[in-house]
């Protein structure tokens, strides 16, 4: 598997360029997003990422991020919000890949407390989605997030912002981690697939978090370089999602 080294001259606008002429098909809002970033040995992730995708590293180190958040205002293009999907919590576990020079994310797992959302994403986007009962509450500035245990996955944590928001600096590790505007997966034959997404650049805030229980990395047999993650919080992002298409590996 090839490896792409990070290039210093990051550019958010360049990364946000679409790679499809198709119209977007879905819009949703992500709120109270926590990014918990863990450095992981490159070789470990190379064994977990499909061979059709290229592991992306930051100065030879791979990264895995756990992301709990709240989804709301989900609707298909030209239609009102989907009934029964007013707002629901979920989390995902992702790493970073690239194909044909376009950086994106690769999900090891995703969860949603809404069954229809999990089933639809698994069916139409070929993503490893699980339906899971979850509890989400915002008490002033503190977000309380709890999930049941299912398929070896469980996340119990609380978190909050501890700084003012700002856009990641050009060429920074923060930009490398969060400014990615597509997701990759593969079909049953291992052919890479891509779905573009688009939103305004993330307004990141430094965060504090307490993890009472977190089995998400253990379920993947991943031991990070450090147990304490780098934490970022984002209040909100309004996201447009494009259909998933075959990504040609040039």
C-alpha cells in the first residue's frame, strides 16, 4: 500500500473542491461535535484500510478519530425534513485516506440512535452503520453522551468547549485532520467508492472530555501511541452530501 506524506501547503478551499458534477442529494446539521484524535502506528492502520485506498499520514504517523455528535434537520434535496428524524445522537470511528490526491475519511464504524438513518446509510452508502440506543443531553456547556454496548462498541463520555472558535491554520495538523470533504469506502469487490460532502470550514474550539467507558479502539485491536487524545469541539456544521460513486484509482 502506498503512503502519502503530508505537504506543508494545506489549502482548505482546494480540499473543498467537488470531484463530481452530480447535484447534492441530502442536507443535515451536525451539532456539538467532539473530535478525539489518537495517534496510531502507520503499520497498524495499513492492515485495517482496504488495499484500494491509500493511508494518509501526518509525518509518518497515522491517526484515528472518535467523533460523537448530534444530527438534526435531515432532509433530501427539495423535500421537507424526514419524519422521525428530528434529532438523534451518533458517533463514528474514522481514519484518514486519500485517492487520486483527494484526502478523505474512511470509517471503521458509525452508529446512530435512529434506526431508519442507520439502515439507510448502510444500504445506500455502503457504510458500516449500527443502530444503537444512545443518550444525549446538554447541561449548560457540558454535553453528556452515553451509548449502550453493542457489537463490542460502547462510548460513555462528557465534554465541553474551553476556548473561542477559530478556523484551523493553513498547513496545521488541525487542518489536516478535519478539513476533508469526502468519505471513502469499497464495494464487495474492493472497488473504491466516494461520496463528496460540503460545509463551511470547521470552527474549532479546544475541548475537555472525560471518558467513563470507551471500547471503540479496543474493538478494532488498536492501541494508540498515547491514551490521552487531542481534543477539538465544533458547535455546528450544515452539511450537504452527494451520492456515492465509483472512485477511479488512477
